[in-house]
């Protein structure tokens, strides 16, 4: 069951060739496993950055590009949709329509560009691009696990389905999976800062989504991945 859940998780979060499709329900019951996908995606991005280690700016761009590509731009799409929802004017219904429709407007483009630029700039100024992108990606998936558990859905969809299986204890389970980051050379203080930033992003997004849209959906959860990655990269560079 654990291997089925992990394979379903990676098939959901990545475009890696992993054979026949796994039963999605195997992951739905174990959404606290999200950070494991962060180790895989972040590890691949860190490997690319390591190969370009003498060129920090190029390594940062390549690492972020790798993370987005390996994830199939799935979460990036959520970020664009969230940007449209945030920039929409009028009633809650209009904001929800902008969030959930298939069109990408100026708000989505601006949100995608700004978040990506912040992530690249943070990484390029970091002490170690490989270690920071790994940390940022694991924290990004931690934010998704927390939002899946804590964010009440406003309509039926993939987030509502995952949320229906989530238990409050999943918040702790997901956090435990992140603790190996403290073994990285970045040091406990920086990892602690990354976790604090992750918690702030998750809480702010849940509160903002609840206020503007009446709850959370898959776009908000996916956007949390991109926003947390950028926020952690920036926080570790300061």
C-alpha cells in the first residue's frame, strides 16, 4: 500500500515515467506523503544546479525550470489561475469564475512572472543553489500537504476529494517527513526559517482563499507550491 501511494503521488506531481497508472485513491488516503515528492523533484533540480555550480544565476534559472518541467507545470497552472482570481473585480462569484475558468488573464501572467522572478532571484543569491532548491521544493510540498488538510473546499473537485480523506494529524505526519532537511549543511537556523515561512504562506493562503472565494480548491493548493518555493528561496537568501 505504501509503495502504491508513493507511485500515485509521483504520478500526480511529476511527469516521470513510472509505468502503469497507480490507483489515485492510494495517494488520496496518504496526502501527508507530499514532501516525498518534494525530495524527488527538488533532488533532480538540485542535480541540475550542481552541474552548473560555477554560474549561480544560470544554475538558479535551470533549477527552477527543471522543477516546473518535472512537475508538468501542474502547480504552475494553479498559480496562474489564482492570479486571475486575485485580480478579478466584483463579487465573490466573479472571483470564483476567474479562478476556475480555463482562460489565463493579465492577473495570472503577472502572478506567474513575479513568483518565478522572485524564486530565481532568491536562488541566485543563495549560499548554495542545490541545497536551497531542494529545501524550497520539499517545503513547497509541505505547504500543499498542510493546505490539503486545513483548507475547507468551496466546491467539488480534486481538492475536495483529497480533503475528505485528510485528518488533522496529517499536519504532523507531513512535518516529520521534512525533518531530514536539518541534516543539510544549511544549518538548523536556516531550515527553521524555511519552515516558518512555509507555515506563514500556508496560513495566509488559506485565510485569503476563504475570504475571497469562500474556501480552497486545487488551484489554490497548487499555487501554494510555487509561492512557497519562491518565498523559501528568498528567505534563505536574505
